[in-house]
């Protein structure tokens, strides 16, 4: 099912000015852009501070200055705003291949088949919102099955995520302006008491068409997914890309696999000419009904291996709905890195300097495509006394950082986050327990080693100044190995916790 994000930028003209450094107005003082319309000067854009003071686009500049004497006014520049919006759209292609302009203050991102690369829909939206906020861009995001539904929720609702199939319920309470209708159509509906989309959806269609014309029903059907809504995707001119156009529409899986192989074979020479390797590929299928389908794959290292790239793309083909047929396919290397040529032989003799480490890039790429980037990683050591802080996730093929865990302080193969409480009993202070009960199961201890005293990091948090744990490595009579600790001496009624399983 199609999933689309509407990105609404209510303060885009003023946000652009502040980001470009061309406006000297302090960030906490109201700012607006002004445009000349004949003899009238009106506000074209306002920032959050001006909006809180009651200003809005369309208000006359004289009225606005009378209401807010300290208002900063800057001439509007629609052309520069459009160019900046296009650049922001190209940046948003980090999230999905299909990003379309929604001028003058928005973008539409078709994330169908791409959300898994960012941990899911909610993490994708959270990351996008956080990055925009850090960049000083005010934004409201909504995710739905259709561009129309997402547009209405972003501008007239609270934004957020609409579950698949929930467009009708999400739109019902929105004003009719949320259907992207003109002001005249909105006034005509309001004159007869139709102020909400839910009211409009319940009325007989024939009567609505007869009284208001076809436009209102057309917008409603697009918002509900009854009518297709194609998007015109942005494309950076410098991006390496190749395309295939077909005399007859294709749709069979075998045909698409052949198309993928052909496109990869055509793209690799272009990458070689530029000295680049692909880190991310976007494959967009243009359907005959203009509802494009896109898939995306990433690689752990720059690659120009056509067969390998084609295999990765083929893994994603089951997500493609060809509809009534595909008439064009475009493959773009949307993220590239320099990749130098490598000499592997001299004459007829292959030179081998010694044992070669296995190249895991192909395996990692396959796992990335199947599982998503969030699930493919390795653990690297971090300088910390507390076990839960002594590791961090890094990319699977990241270069070694130089740090290693101490060989004389073995750690379990798996840490529990957070540690789980257990009931345990020890005979004497500082002695390991005789047994412990975890998840209603009693474990009799046969061997133990410890204690290992771990103190809190007072330079990180004041609350850890008195933290002390005594860790024990234990083996049960059944041969299972655990990592237990007591959070205070026995005399202080310390509690027992299970922190790790197995042994590294």
C-alpha cells in the first residue's frame, strides 16, 4: 500500500531568510516578508513569533505594523524561496527516492518501500522532524495512504501517522479546506452548512456534482484514494542515472529482473567514468497510470559490481506493484563515494601479499536489504566502567577504532537492558550466591568467580557517586552461565540482579 508524507513548512519564507543569514532580525523578534500587489503591500510569510502576535499571510503591511510596532519587514523573493524549496526536496531524498514539490510551502515524500531503511515509519518521521528543527526549519508532518489525506492533516490537523486504510476516519473532522479546494468552493460549501469533510462524504454524490461541479468530488476521491494522484519527482542533474523506456508495458517478475540487470550494466560504466562507487541506488518504475513505484537499496561500501547491485535490487522487486504495466524504468545512484581502481594482477601472475581478510561487503549488503539498516551492526568498545556504557553500535563494516576490551575482564555474550531483578542467597558477605531464582525458575550454582567491584562514574552523573556493584560470573549445574551483581553489600540489604547471559 502506498504511504506518503506531507511536509508542511508554515514559516518557510522567514526560515529561509534566517538560515541564509540575509536577515539581521533577532530570532526572538517577529519577522515577516512583504509582497507588492498593485498599490497594496501585503504579508507574504510570517514566522512563529509574528503568528503568535496575530499576524498572518495576506494581511496588509500597514495593518501588521500597527498591530506589532517592532515587526521586521523584508521584501519577499518567491524565486529564491522556490529554489531553496527544491534544494530541500533534494535533501529529503535521503529518506525516499520520490520527493515532489508542493509549492509554495511544502513537499510530498512517497516513502513506500523505503521506511524499513530508517527503522519504520515512526522513526523516519521523528528523524526528519528532528533534523529540520535542528536546522531552524518549522515543519509539521503527516503520513497517510494518499497525498491528499496527508496534505489535509499537515495543514488543518495535528499531523502524525494515519494507519493504513484510515484516511476516511482521519479526514472526517477536518474542515473542507483540507481537500485543497479554492476559496470560492470553500465558501459555497460553508454557505449550505457543509463545513467538515465527513459531512461532505455523507452527501449524495449526484446532488453535490449538480450543485458544485466535479472539482469537489474529484478532490475528495483523491484524498480517499479512489482517484490516483501521480507525483512528479525531483531529480538532481548531477546524479548518475540511466533509463529504459519500453515499446510495450511490462509487468512480469522475470521481465523486471531482466530490466534491473540491464540498468545496472548500463550504470556501472558511468560510475567508472566518474571514478565513483554506488552507496545507494534508487530504482523508479513509471507505470502507465503515472503512479510511480520505487525501491531503494544501500551498500556498506562503494560498489560498481553490476551483478551484485542487480541481486540487491531484485530482493526488493516483490514490493513493486506493476499495475497495468510499467512503461519506463530509471535507475539513479543517489548516493556515491569515490572508488579508485584496484590492481589485482601483474601480467598473468596474481600477487598475494599474505592472508587476506574475507570480504563481507556482499553479505552485509544482502542483510541490509532484507533486514534494514537498524538491524545490521557490530559492537565496538567504549571507555566506561559501567558495562551498559562500555559498548556502542557501529556500522557492520566500520573501521576498527583501536580500543579493545581488557582480556582479564571477560564479559558475557549478551547484556540485558535493563538488568532484571532475581532472588538469590549467599552464605557469607562477598561470597557468590548458592542459587538464584529468575523468571520463576530456580538455578543451582555449581561454580562461581568474583566479586569484581564496579563503581559509578561520578564525573558523568552526581547520582552515581555512591554507586557500587559486585559482579559474579556463575555456572549452574545445568551448564548455563550467567552474570549477576549485587547493588550494595549484604549488610546494607543489597539486591541481586541478572545483567548478562553466556560468556564471551
